C-alpha cells in the first residue's frame, strides 16, 4: 500500500483518531473499517482502476472509513454535499460517470431515486462496513484520488481532480507551516465536500496522528460547549463562522462569557480562511479569545498557498507569505512578472500541490495554466512590506459568500426564469458576516415593479442548488430605462450605498 496518508495512519495504531456522536475511534479501527469498505466495493474485482465512487456520509468515523476505503480499492473519491438537492447530486453523478454511490442510511431516501436510469451500484454504509476483508490493490501516488466540485464563471461547476501525490503535498505543507503534532486535537465543523474541511482539518489531523473531533454540522452554541469541555488545541473555520461565534459569545451571560474566553486559552492556534477575514472580526475575536487569527489563502485547485506565520507577526488584512513547497508569483495584464511591492497582479501558483486537471474538461484545464505550467488563480494581490494582500478576484462574476464560491452568472440564469424579470445583474458586495452578500439588481418587465420580498422568497427555493445561503440574498429593483446601461461595478456601488 503506498497511499501516503494511510501508510502513516497505520503507524498511529491505537492512538485516538476520531471523536464523533457515536464515541471514540482509534487509527487502527478506522484503518480496519476502511479495508472492509474497500473489500465491499471491490466486490471481487482486483482494483477499481480510478472508477469514481460518490458518497454521501455525514462527518464522523463512517465518512473517513468510506473515503479511505475508496482509496484503498483504487477508486476516485467524490464526496457529495449533504445539503445539495437531488438535481445537483445527479449533475455530479453524471459528470463523474460514477460507478458506485455509497450512502449513509440518513440519506438513503433522498438518494435512492438517483439510481433510476443510471448504471450505478447503490451501497449502504452499514453493508460496506460489515464486509469481509479481501486483498487490496497496489496504489501508485500518481493515481487520481479525489474530485471536488467548484463553481466557475462560464459553465456549470467543474470537477477538480487531485492525485494522491497532490494531496500529500497539500497536507505536508500545512503540517510543516503550522507545526501539527500528534498531541493536537481539533474540532471539525466544516463541510466535507470542500478542500478546507477535507485537507486542512481532517487529513492534516490524521497525518499528524492527532485527534479530530467531528460535529455533524456547525452550531455556535455546540462549538462553544466543545471549546469549554474538550481538550482542544486547534480550530479552523471560515470568517462567517467566527462572526457567528462572536454573536453567540455576546449573547451569553457574563459568567458564561468568561468561561468561554478562558476555554480558548488552552488552544495553540486558530485559523481563518476561504474568504477575506474582516479586520473588525479579527480584532473582536482577539478581544474575546486572546487569539490573533492566522489568516491563510488557498483554493480547491491548489490547496493552501499563502499563510501568515505561526510564529511572528500575523498582519491583519493580509495572507502572509508562500507556504512550504509553493511557488507563487504575481503577473500583470500583459503577462509580465511583477517584482516591485504595492503593484497588483494576478496570483499564479506552481508546485506539487497543484491539481492535475478539471475532470474531462481539457480546454478548461489548458486555459487555467500558462504555457510554462503556472496555474492562474484568478485572484489579484499585491505585496506590502513583504506580506501578500488580496485585492479580489479578476472576475466580478465569482462571489465568495459564507466561505462558498458561487457563480453570479448561474444565479442570473435562474432569476431570469421568473416571469416578471426582464433583466438582472448579480454581484457580490462586501459584508462583515458573509464575506460577500449576493445582491441581485432586477429590471422588471412592466412599470408596475416587483415586490422584492416575493422575489426573494421565490429565488430562495430556486437557488437552493447554487449554494447561495438563503439569508444573504438581497434584491433591488432598478428602473427599466437602465437596462443594458449599467456595468457590474456600478451595480456593486449601488448596493454598497444602500447597506
Ligand atoms: P475555494 O476553491 O472554494 O476554496 O475558493 C477559493 C477562493 O476563495 C480563492 O480563489 C479566493 O478568491 C478565496 N479565498 C480563499 N482564501 C481567502 C482569503 N484568506 N481572503 C480572501 N479570499 C480568499
């Protein structure tokens, strides 16, 4: 067996690996369960040879057993988003041409219909976990390991393919930079279909021989309770989660506030990323917890690329410097390298952590890389006194809200289906809680205008597949005569003025 993460897990043996609602589980138990899952899905074959295996399993022991089981069997892991409606799941199943779908009993009723008309083996987690152990294939590190879906501007979400070697590089860079240790214990509250939750938290913990305490979903009161009761050393989240934790702390009584603040003292590191951390949130969190959040920058395609230091100055509003093993450069519009400070350019990244390809989209893959192999992130940054500061994305049509990337163009497509909407423009507007709020400027078909609240309610239902957090959708009605005359930056201004 040569999957680096799993080879290391074997060495951790009886150490505590996972804590979930069912209890505590050692590395040896996770490894044995993964072997049983692998044997079940192999179903007599000697190797899945990169067959895609989609799975919907809640955070916890079963999730890890399934993810590792897919890898041990030679398959490509395709973790599904627990909250996605069926059509979005079916999109992923079809795009990956998944052969096997592994489903936890909680999601069986929801996903069973997906097998209709598809050549898909439906596997329930209890069956997979109860299988007898069978021989496993040899897996080379260059093999495809995982496909994660990420929103783009011009098309439906694309599958980002990483190999076992890419994953190893993404993990080891963070192990080194943030000095992960076997006696660390982290609370996991992030979705497990996204790189942040899968690599930065879960895989780093299990690489290090640390313990990972997994919550079913984020809930601010539960997180504070775990902070108080559990011997945690690490916490990592998106800015929106820190905002929620601040709100919950402020809503608590004085004695409880003190208990919560004291609980943070035992932690050695708290990290924020996946969206810009407002300096006001960093400052308030510091007052409450005593921790200066370490902000980092990364992307599904590249893992993490920039980070403030573990030791040394963490500068508010910046994302620090390149992580170990990451080659990073800034390039201007003409493709020339930027050497001087304070000059903005597009961030480009190279190194072993950078993904292999967009699944079955050779054109998109080719476009994403320069001729000499640098990945174009689409993010614009500058260097200020040696620290990188992100300025935004080069495309106004990618919105980062609540840590999730959504495509403005996809949302516009949906809104245009409303019978009263003649035209619309969707933009992201800076917001302390959401990172960016999704704002839709609408031009109505008639002069009567539109009840924006009614449209909001309609949009919530129709936008569910697009990951738009329903509470963060704002709608404004524009006069008909502006149709086609305003640019997106002007629409942004319009919303910024209103907030
Ligand atoms: P995803 O692939 O969903 O993780 O989204 C990656 C994108 O999130 C990046 O391309 C950035 O636009 C954004 N992002 C990640 N970290 C940060 C950060 N610390 N500050 C601002 N934007 C960030």
